[in-house]
C-alpha cells in the first residue's frame, strides 16, 4: 500500500512538473493566430522591413504570426483598424515611423506615440528615383522640372516619411508646388518609374535598391550625409552634396516599427520584446540589412517611445510649414524640434 501511495505521489509530481512546464512554455496567443497589419502595400519599404523580422519572431516563439496589408492614408487606415479592435494583443500594426507625424495634424488618425508600444528593427534613407533611360539624369534635372511643373512625383501617401522629406526638399529648393501621384507602396512607385508612368518618385530606398543595382532605374540622390555605394560602379550622391542648405533639414531617417496597443497585456508585449531582440541578432537579418542598405537599430521600450516622439515633432512641423495640415501641431501639444524635450514629452503617458 505504501508503495502504491509513493507511486501515486511521484506520478502527481511528474504531472505537476509537466503541467508547470507547459504553462511556462505555453502559447503566447492561446485563442488564435496573431496578425501584423502593414499599413502599406506588399513589396514596399514597410512591408519588406517587417516580414523578415516577423518570420524570425514566429520561429523563436514557435507560433504562426500572420502578416497582412491594409494600405490607405499613409497607414492611418490600418492604425485606426487596429485601434478599433480589442486590446488583446492579437492584432499589431506596422508602418513607417514618420507616418505618426501626419496622423493628428492631417486628421487621419487620432493616435500618437502614446497609444502604442513599438519595436523598431531598422533605419534607412529615402531616395529619389528616375528612369535609367529617361530625360532626367541628375538631382538638379528633377528640381528644375519640378519648379517648371513639367513632371509628376510618385509618393506612397501624404504624410509618410518620403513624402515629408520631399516637402522639406521643396522648401529648401524653392519649389512652390509638386504634382504628386500616390501609390499603395514604394515598390509600386519604382515600378511606375521603370514603366514610364511617372517621371520621378521618392521612396524608402530599401524597397528599390535591387532595381538601382541592376541599372533599370536610377537613384539621383539619397537622404544621407555621405555618398552611398551600392555596386562597384554605382555611388549615389548624398542630399547635402547636391542641395545647398539641405543640412538644415531635420534628420528624418525613418524606422519601420511593429506596434501594439499600449494597453495590450504586458505578458504578450514582454514575449514580443524577447522574440524581437533575438530576431534582430540573427545572421539572416544582418545579411538582409547589408543587401537593402539598412542599419539595425533595435529600438524598444523608452528608446522607441523617445524616437517616435522626436519623429512626430520633425514630420508634423514640416507638413505644417508646407501648408499640408488640417490643424497646427500646437493644437495637439506637438513641440517644434527646437523646443522638444523628452522629460516633458514622456509625462504625456501619466496624464
């Protein structure tokens, strides 16, 4: 009888340990499959930056994470869609960090950095593209044609990163108005330039660097401070070399964060952070960034909040100064870059 009791006790201990192990290593999302909603079309800068990281996060967590595209209003459609769903951590949102600067002032979304917890894998520059065989050969050719109103400029949405940078360039270069043609993603812009549907476009360069390397399209300028060598024979001029006064343009290099509602369960956000930090250290990501001309930044937590807050100040005021906002950034308490202070900004979380 004692032997039987001992065996039962041992069995109970084994069940307890196994059950405990199951709880400790259980599913992050018990009731279904999570989804990341990308606010731009497939193949664009945001889409191509998010998918490889999400794939590795799925591998680390041993769970499927779906990725879907929902373009519209410079990703505001996707932002509002996710904000309208329960804050259960099952639906995430991915965009370009600069888009946050346009949400409130253009009245497309009522969210800022305060509504989101975010994870930022990469940072990279924008570039202006033209056809490799077209009449426009240089950055100055593009500027002259824009001043004369002779060409269309492709952009993947009003208020996103590349568009705002183009507006900042226009202000410095003395371009009064640009005739934009919008697309659902940066890759679509590059394809339209290649097909001759538009004469030029501004894109997140990672989305089209392969086409520039192949010589089918040409990048006449890249938004960096140093030349960017993409092949043994192709080096792209930085904006500070070809546009006098451009050093005054704020450093608006974008990231492409994966975002979750800030009020989502903390245990899910903690597992996302764990998986994210593992993913960006993998050799596949290092190789990917070299191929795409990106830098790994790995921003999480307060560093991520601080970065988006600063981006919002830069982008929102460039848009406003260009006359492209519905309301002034002042209405929403968005400071100018000269007045931006993180100690003041982060108090917004406690209001």
